[in-house]
């Protein structure tokens, strides 16, 4: 029968192999392209409680009525997940230490403009990053052996998928500003919803260890500052220990010979 023929079995095995080897980044790009916000929301839930990067605080700060508001925390707005709509991710930002005389109603529009500008900047930076990765992948493919060429082809394939990915509108919507502070210290919170791609870009800058995929070439140990310091200290400790053992052994031998 056709199901038992060798050709059919070979083709079925090939299809199964392709499914198993499907790179995870392709699924992530496909989910963002179709507007599926679940994977990005899962990352934001995982990032809740982690401190945001200092560079992200500086990048997202706004100036309202002469006062500079720096976000102390950005996290997923859990109550807004049911009303955000398809392809949108609800976020909540807290500004600590806002002046008492500051009009809170002006914070929302100002922060919305800053988010739009921030997303444009991050898209430009992402394009330069992907272009640099493509150049590195091309150079590696040219200088690699035949068995290593598959990694270069995968890099080129990822570049093509990135180019084909449509630039999605930010879909920014400010849902309101609320006071979350006390009498001693004023804390303003701003709730917004943005597109899946915009939420991913914001998350990559705020919590890179959670949102960024480690799809680049693996670093050698001497290129990692932590591993370089670790191995150097380990070698020093081992050397000192060996010298100590030698001195102790020498002293014991001298004592026994006497």
C-alpha cells in the first residue's frame, strides 16, 4: 500500500524532522506577526518583580511642567488583560516622587508620546542589530567548513523572516493616570495598552534577560568577563593551595627525618 511504501516513509520522516528542528524564534516572529499577545504577556508576567534596567528608566523618562518623571517600575497591568483587546498588551508604569503641584492629567499624553518615540528608536536599533548579525553570519558562512554552513543558512533565513515581518502600528492607548502614593510621597501610575511588537521592544530594553532570545553565536569563555574572572581566580586559588601543600609536605618530611 501507499502508506507502507519506502518513499512515503522517507517523506514522512523528513517532514517530522523539519517540524522538530523548527527554530523557536520563527514561532515567536509568527505569533507577533499574527497579533497573538499571549507569548509576550507570559514574558511580562515572568518579569513582574524584577527591577527594570537603569538605561530603560532614562529612556522612558518624561518632562511635564518642568519636572522630570523617571519610571521606577513597569509591569503588566493584569486587570487590563481582559479588556485590552486582541493584539494588545496592557502595561502599568509607576513614577515615584512626582511633585505635589503637578497636574496628573498631563502625564498620560506626555508619556504616550514618549512611548511612541521610544518604540521608533528601538525599531531602528533592532534593525541595525539584525543587520550586524546578518553580516557576521555571512562572514562565518564564507569562512566556515562545509559541515558548519547550516548555521549561516539559518542566519540568512532569520534575516529574511525579519525583513518580511510587517512594521506594526504601536496601537498606543492611555487608559488613565492614578495616584498610588501616600501623604509623604506622591506616586503616579499610568496605564496603557500597546501592540504586541511594541510590548516586546519595551520588554527587551527593560528586562533583556527575559525578553531577548539568545540566538547569537555562542561566546568563548575568554570573551565572557565573568568566566574570565572566575577561571583566573580559580587558577590563583589552586596555585596557592598547591604551594601550601608542598610547604606542609616539606616541613613534615624534614620533621620525620630528624
